[in-house]
């Protein structure tokens, strides 16, 4: 089987699982739905591994394979093929989406056991993964847009999965609307590309991107519009407010959205479009600014959140912001490298949080937790591994990938490189603080009586079924070793692997050895210092003092008032204008006019009804007069 055929099989297996579960419906046992969905993901991952290994066996200049099944759309000279692009970048994304996605599916079998809508859940989950595969394997912009929209639809279905909860429905709508804004931006960017180059094929656009002009208003406009799509999908400033509310969905959905799909799409988009962004330095600088602002704001916000999943959600926003900084600096490989390590430790943290929530009968408020390491010892160890990775502790996963971004900032230098480095180090400090705070409050300190009772009851026979615990252990192991994908002065695996994805159009930024070690030292010290600060403040438990001034605490607790800003700046004026138009223009024109037509028709029918007497001689007279009139008309015409 060729590499192309293998990729197509991996591409289609999640769709096959979704369709099979949907067609069988209630005839399918609930437990079997999870097995089918997980089996489809395992098959997709196995074929993805084959794609990666066979691609790795090729020389660097032969690692880009374009495959077309048929012409999807055709109108005159405009043609869009159903095609995929298999290269080192899409191969990495394929492994992450299917591999981590498979573990989340297995975890879901235990987590969702007993839910009456288990079949629907697994059908949606397979659809979500298939949508993401459309996005990352697309060989042209139209197929990218289709996958982009389907990912948004899938997230809407899964965030609002428990639709009997008003909060879940509201969160799903919020995510859908916010992502729709990004979809519009992406679509406009694609229209601009087609207008300028007359094609939507990736490889052709990359080959001819110099026709757009270095730093021109055209290339800047295209990259800005594509960036809007990326900001919305990856929950970055200012289109980020949907992310914490998305925690209303089941915990495995949160893990899938944050670790393997959706929020990574924006980083992938910019990395994929690196030939275009390399010609738009002003937009790259903007990406760095947005990334630094986002990672600092998210870190400060996470310090005061009380929902266990929302703390981890804001950590996702912060880590994705690091990736944006990396790709904005032109070190595209660093963003994808951190995306890879992040997928492991973020899925681990969410799944660990899911074990805690499962043990506490659905409780998510960390103020009602405490001392849980006694009842959840293995989850406690695994979550500390994820927390240390998140904080950038030396030799664990994120340390190497995050520090590579800081090193790129030092290498680039100047205003933007310095901003990236200083902001990244400050973000590492905040990460160490809020990540450790979560662990101390949940697992250390005084024990909440009800939490202790629930945990003891639910963990009497272990910390959950094997389908939940085994994926957590696997992710903990991957988190420990993932950092060695590229370690300073030892290997350049990730950067070398991704180099061909620039298609000879740009040289990716790679830091020198000295800058790598400076960044490693600074990032590690900041993360460890953050852990020590949290140890001092929260080691005793929930009664720790506030670590910063009250005004800043209020900003943090209220998420920097972004929701209020959108409410008063957008919703309130729009609602006022809508009510004004409804009471004036709509009432007197659009509503009154049809009513007037109806009333006139009623009056006319009543007046004409007097002619309906029921007397035959009157009808005969009317007929005769009509015939006479017609005869007279034709006589006049003939004359």
C-alpha cells in the first residue's frame, strides 16, 4: 500500500466509525459504541504510524506527497480537488490527533459509562477527529475551510452534549459564534488569495507567493485574515472568551479540544502558511505581541480560578500563546514542537482532573476539595508529572519545547525577540505558580469532609476503571520522554524533520547553543521559582493569603472583564438597535404593510360579495355583457 493510500485509510476510519454508530442507532449496545469508536481511532493511529515511518525513510526532498481522489468542485477554470498533502508537518499532526485522540476515546469508555446518550457521544467524538483530519491533511484552501467549519460544528455538538443544562447550551453557542467570526476571516483570506493568484492549491500558492510582494498591503491583508481564523480557533486574544465556558462539556471533550484538536489548529495554520507569513513581517510581529499578551493574561487569570477544569483551560490558552510566539518569531518548528509536548501533558492534566471529578461525584470547585492524595495516590503522582511539565521543570517534556521558543527570542533579538524572551520567562513564572496552586489546593491541605467521603466511596476499589487509568499512565510516561524529541546540543530532530515544510521559501529560525542554554536556565529557574512561591502560599491548603493586590485579583477573578466588554460594546448596542428598529421600521413597515394588504383584501372581498346573489338570470346577463364586450373589442381591432 502506498503512503497516499495509507494516509487516506487513516483519514477515513474515524468517519467510518461515526457513520456506523449513527446508522446502527439504538440497535447498538451503548458499550459497543465506545469499542467501535475506539477501534476506529486505533486503526487510524496505526496507519498514521505507518505513514510517518515510511515518510521518514525518504530523503528530505521527497517527503512531500500530494494525492487527489477526484475533482470536488468545478466551475469554468476554477477547480477544487478532493486531495491531501502528506508531508512532515501533516504527519506530526496526524500522529498527535489520532494517537492522543485514541487515548481520549478509551478514557471516555470508562468516564461516560452509564450515560444514556453514550452512542451519540462516541459518534460525535469520531466526527470531531475526522473533522480535524480534514483540516490538517487538506491539500488546498477550500478543503481547509471545510475542515475548519466542521471542527467548529463538532465542538458545538460536544460542548453542548448535555443539552439539558442551560449553561452547556449557552457555552456551545458562544463557542460556535466566536469561531464563526474566525471562519469569516479565514474565508476572506482565501478569497484574497484566489483573487491574486487564481488558485487555492497549497503547493501552487507556496511556489508563487513572491508575486504577492514582500511586506505589501496585499500579503499583510491575507495574513491578517488568516490570523483572525487562527485566533478564534486557538482561543487567543481577543477571540478567547469561549474557551473557559467550553468546560461545560464532558471532561474527555475538554481534553480532546485542548490537547489534540481545535485549539492547536491556529498554530498549525500559521506554521503551514509559513511561506506567506515570511513575507509579512509586520503581521509576524503582531502575532508575537498577541502571544505574549495572551500568555501573561491567561497566567494571571488562572491564579484565581476555582473550577479545576477552568484553571487547566487558562493554562491551555497560555501554552498556545507560547506556540504563537514561536511561529511569530519565524521559528515555526518550535511552535509545533511545543504543540507536540503540550498534547501529552495537557491531555494528562485534563484526564487526571476527570478522575478527581469522577471520584467526587461531579464536583469541580477546588474550594471543596483538599487532601485527596490519600484517596487518589496514583492520580496525584501523574498530575504532578503533568504539572511539572506545564511549569517547564528541567528534563520533563515542556522544558525543552518551551525553552526552544525562548531561545528563538534571544536569537531573533531586537524589540520583538526581547519581548518574546522576557514575556516568556514571566509567563513561566506565572505557570509555576498557578499550576502548583492547583495541586496543593486539590491534593494537599485540609480535607473537605464531603470531598473525603465521596473520594473514599468512589475509590474503594481503585481510582476508576482501567479504561480511565491506563490512558493516564501512558500519557504520564509520554510526558516524561517527549522532551527528548529535541534536546539542546544532543539532537535537532524536530527542526530538521520540519525543515522541508517551508518548501524552500524561508529559513526557519534556529537558536545557537549559547542561546539555547541561556533560555533553558532562565525558563527552568522561573518555573522552579513559581513552584516554590506556590509552595509557600498554598502548601497548607485553601486558606492561603492572596498573593497580589486586590485590584489585580479582581481583574483575574473576572477574567480581565472581556465578557463584560463584549456584552456592553457589542450585545447591548445591538439589542438596543434591534428593539428600536422593531418598534419603528419593522412595526410600521414590515409588519404593518402585510397587515394593510390583508385588511384591504378583506374589505374588497366583502364589497364584491354583494355581486354573488345566486340568481341565474343575473349571471346570464353578466355573461352576455361580457361576450358583447369581447365582440366589440375585436370589431374595433379589425377596423
